[in-house]
C-alpha cells in the first residue's frame, strides 16, 4: 500500500496527520490526493460512506490555500450542520501546523451575527450548509466571487434533502474559473446533472462498485409483527451487551418516542433530530462520542455528521424508502477498516424491499431469529463473567478487608458464592425474561406454504363462481354479494382468488348449500350467475384470505380491515363505505404515510 509520504503532501500536513494516527491512505485518498494537488481539473470522487473522503479533498485543499490572501478561497458545502462541524474540525486538525489559516463554519441553529463577524475577520475556507449560506448571500454578508475551489461533500444527500435549487443559486454566485470537486457515496441522475452543468471534463474516480455497501458490514434482519417492534429492539440490544450504535427512525416524533422509551427502561440512550436546539444536539453528540450514551436514536438527516470509527451496530427501526438512505445509514458502522453489523427490523410486507436492497447493493441479508429469553440471559451472563475475569484487582485497596470478607463468606461453598454473586446481579433481569413470548414472525413464503398445507384437510369447500374482475367485482363487492344473496357473512369466507371472468372462494362447509341455493337464478349485470363446488385448491400466494388471523395483508397491524370488521358486514351500505375508505384519509396506508411525513 502507498503511504502519505508518497502522495506529495508537505511536512506540515504529514506531521499533523501522523499525530492523528493516520498511517496509510484509504483507496479514495490514494487516488484523489495526487490529482487534486495539481489544482488543474474538476473532480468527481465516488466512494462509500466512511472511507475517508474528508481527508481525500481536505488535505490537498489545505496545500493549495494561500494564507497571505485574507479572503475566502474555498467553499465546502455540507448537507447538515453536524457534518459541517465535523468537516471544519477535521480541517483545523489537519492544518494545525499551518500558521494563520482560518476555517469558518456557517450553519443554521447558531447566531448568524457571530458567523458574519467571523467571516469579516477573514476566512480562507468556508464550510457551510446550503440554507444558511443562501441567507448570507441574500444579506450580502459573504462574497463568493473569488472562490477558487468549491467542494460538494455528500452531494447525493444534499439533493435527497431538497437542496437542488439552493445549490443552483450558490453555484451561480461563484466564479466561473473555480475548480469544482464533487464527492458522493452514490451517483443518482441529479448528481450527474450538477456534474454536467457546472463542471468541465472532470476527472472521475470510483472506489469500489457504484451504489454498493461496505464489504465489512454484515447485513441482517429480523421478521416481526409491527406491534412487537419496540420489544424486538430491546431484545436485540440485550442480546448484544457491548453494543454501541445508532437506531435509525423515519420521523422526528418516532425518534423522540423510541429514545424516551429506551431511557425509561434503563438504557443509556438519547435522541438526535431536527427539533433539538444546536446546544442540545452538541450535548447529545458529546455524550455519544464519550460513550456516556450507548444508543443514539436518530433521524437520517441528523445522523449525517456522525463520524465515529468504532460503532458496532446500526439498527433500522424502520427501513428507509430510498436505497441511498440505507447505504448512508449502514455506512455509519464498519468505518476505518473495522467490521460492523446492520440490522433491519421488518414486517412481512418489507421482505420485497429487503430483496431489492440485496440485489441493488450486491449483498446478502441474513434472516435471524429474534433471540429468546434464555438466549438473552445466557449472553448477558457470559458478558458479565468476562467483565469479572478482566477486572483489575487493586490489592492495596481490597487487601485490608480481605480477611473480613473471607470470614463473612466462610460458611458458603465456592459454588454457592458464584450462584449468589450472579443472582445478586441478574435476578431482576432473569425474572423479566422468564416465560417471555416468541417474537418471531413467519415470512410471507412460510405463511403461504402453511396456509396451503392447512387448507388440504380443512373444514372448507372451494367454490367456483362465473363472475370476476371484468364484471367490476373486487373482494369487498363479492363478499357483499354473497351476504345479500345468501346471508353468509364475510367471517365465514376464507381465501378468495379473483380472475378475469370467474373467481374462486373458500367457505365453511356448513354454508355450502346456502351459497348454492342463494345464487340460484341470480344475475350480475347481464350475466346469469353460475356457482358450484370446485375440486381445485388455491395455489400458494394466489389469493387473499379474509378470516381473522389468516390475512396475507395487514398482518402487522393485527389483521386486515376486512378481518376486523367481518362479523359486522351487514349490507352494501357498509361495504360501500369500506370501499371508499381506501381512497380517503381513513385508509391505514394513508395514515401511516402521513405519520412518516410528520
């Protein structure tokens, strides 16, 4: 492997990074630094999160800055204030041996007047978030016309966060003669657009396959019922006693709720999201970096500035909607060559999303069983035993009391002492996990296979009816029709398979004759209805079940809407309302989406 000494860096920079523990450059640093040091071309660097992109552009940038010129020569745009703060801190550390080089942070959530004063005192490098910098430009508080180097860090994330228009305005405020360096973990079309519109024949360097995940990350998931999500989170955290990680949530509200629940249950946790003040956010981050906090519960945006090398786990409380978000989340762990674990808590309806992620990222996801109570207790006990073995014994402190301790415990055998010692620490813990339920859920494939197996000798008949989708029939309309014609309620109907001009449905055998008699002479539209018992059984996954506890949809919400309301299906009026409900704000999917957007 190449060394930093061979990349053309000055002694001042080499001395600073050596003190920081930098030994060998990462692949993106090795490829980018020599090119950027020449200061002749635009540049696009694509590398996974956690591969050292800040040093890849920061080190050569510091070499190119002329300290004698007291004006902004470089602008670094960051998607979040946390990442901006981290970048500025890194640059100050890299340049500690360079006299009079000034780096100024510009971001929201802090006094804009203070930031303006710092800029007026002279800034060689500005590290800014787009929103606050745009505010500065409108106030004419900053002059970007002399900028020689523009760096877009985490460009894909800035576009994901809706900064496209802001970036366009900022870029148009800078000199046409500047060099633009773009760094990103992924390369979506919008990032390509920026490169095309604002860069000239950029040198492009890609480390690893585009849009792939760090090979040192182990991707895992647990299949669960939605109502058990928080309990599964606790079970997983307890199973990994030495966990030091981030729990990602979709919304600020969910982030705060999960953090408060964890703290209430005795875990060293806290929340990081956009509703916190800058002072609160700084306090949380200090605690997390000092490991006073074991679990940080965060939104995607808030966590973008977290650059900690020894995170062991990333837990996706809910999977994100976008591939890029999963990549950035998982990239918080397995940094600087270490290994890490990315865990997703999913319901059966998320299985397709996991398969898509696996295919697009070219990784394997391992489905693990949610640990049982006994497994968790065993892991905790072994962890406690290891702590005992590794503890340092201070003879000077305990020696004077050792005889008294021996006398006090003289009547106990070695085995009794061990049992009592362990019980003192773990009685409450083991009582909590005694007889705890199994929180695992079958996958959709397993459930379909089970349903097919159960239906072979079931107490149901398979019915054929010569109307289907082309007759304007959907499941609610068919169930309403059956009830009107025969008086048989939806709760007595099982799996339904809708086809183009015919359909199948299961019905409890005691209602078979009522179904046949009820449809005698019935007409739907201009078609005479024909119904009969069929010998065919449904194929696995071929239809929809409407019996409570057997729904193939909505199982993570405790049963489908039809299942919960099946016994009340008294006529077309109620069914009509349920049909309309899908398209209104009463719809469970609509409500869930609105919660995520809150």
